[in-house]
């Protein structure tokens, strides 16, 4: 890789009004036939079918995504240990999640036709919250009962393993509470070259999932220079405009949003209900941008079609879903 091919979030935002994020990984893998009924969730596919992960990344790049978010959201030493996977192999699987995204990116970028009007896409290593390791929905509740020091101790070895594979940045996502966000932001100082975004899961138009005002959380992250963007993900789209408005009042950092598709999940029957429309998602994305969001993508149940629609608008041209 040539040094002049390395870009930052700031480079993308200097070049275009919107940086297009990718969409869901886990629910997209499910849509392609993967069984994710496992505490490891998408990390299970790292073990069983890594080529499918690589293909999803390729399809998002083809749809217009400027970033691939890796299959490491649920990948923790504790979670792998419960499956009998030793520490060294767990670390190798975490690094493999980044290698798969990089392989997809480099293969996509090797085609000259893919470079027109684009910067070389980034690889963001997904860092799921402590609650994701518990695999009991705690990332949508918070209230872990752990202080910041304990949360730093939990995240430190995984962050070190992920960064050893040299992703372009970390995607610290679906964070339900300020204590964990601060723990992640403080931990970055131990890795001075690292950069990250921090994204909260939110339960309504004003609060994160634990119930703290999102505005307070984002204001508390202002002093952490290694945090290059802040915002929300894994949140119902209906709440996004109010959350962006609150964020814009308190932070000078770029605001990112990648909400769910708009469908609702039925945990009893383990299925999704409601509307899903790529054109409507893209139309909503325009409103999010007007409200102040600069990095826009999708979370659960969004796929290449939604990202292609967002990209087509964001770039003022056509992007084909893979």
C-alpha cells in the first residue's frame, strides 16, 4: 500500500459532503443463509465461512460504501473462551476479521473502474460494547454495574489485538452508556496512533439506551482528540432527526448516524416486521444530512440496496447494489 493511498475520515469529509458507511453485516449474512443463532453472532462466521464475510464487504464497496466495518463486533476473548477457543486463536480470528475487510477493499480497489471519483475506502474494526459479549441484549439496556476502570480492563486486550492488524480506525459502536464511551475514549490514549468513532445505541429521540441524554454523552467526548466522529447506530430511524439536532448543539466533531432499517424485531418469534424500503431510507438520509450528519450508513436489516441508494444521492450519481 502506498502512503498516498491512506486516507482519514477528515480526508473523506474534505472531499465530499457525506462519507457513506456500509450497512449491516450480521443480518446481511443471515439473509444469505448463515445461521447466527449463537452467542458469537457474526463472529461465528469468521470460523465457519469467512469467504461470505469477504463477499459482503465487496458488495458494500460496489454499492458505494467508503468504509467496511469488520466482523469483530461480538468477537471477544471471553466469548471465544466459552466456545473452547484459546486466547491465541481468538486473537488470530480478530485479526482475520480485519484481513478479510482489507482483502475485499484491495480487490475492489485494484479495478481502475472502481476508482472514478472515489477515495480508497477505509477498514473500521468493529468494537462492540461489553453488553455484546454477554449476548443477552445488554447493549440495549446498559446498567452493567461496572466502573470505567473495569470496562477499560475488558476492552484493552481486544483493542490491542484489533489494532495489531492495522485497521484504519476503530468503530466503537452500539454503546449504551456514557461510562463505557468514556472508558473506550480513555483507552485510546494507550494506543496513540489509533483513531476511532464512538456511536451510541439510543432508545428515543433524546437518550441513549441506558437513559442518559445523548447530548451530555457527546459533550463529554469533546476533549478526546482521538475520537474523530460521534453519533448513533442501531437505533430506530424515527428517532434520528431529534438525536442529530441534540448532537449538533454540543459537539464540533463530525456526526455519524447508521440506524436500523425501520423494521422492528420480535424477540419472541425471532423475526422482523414492518417496512423496509431503500428509496425511503435514502430520502431519510438526506434529511439527516440537512440536520447535520456527515457520516451516514445503516445498521440492522440494511443491506447493499440501502447503501447504494444513499451513495447515489450522496455522490449525485448512480451506484448499483451488488
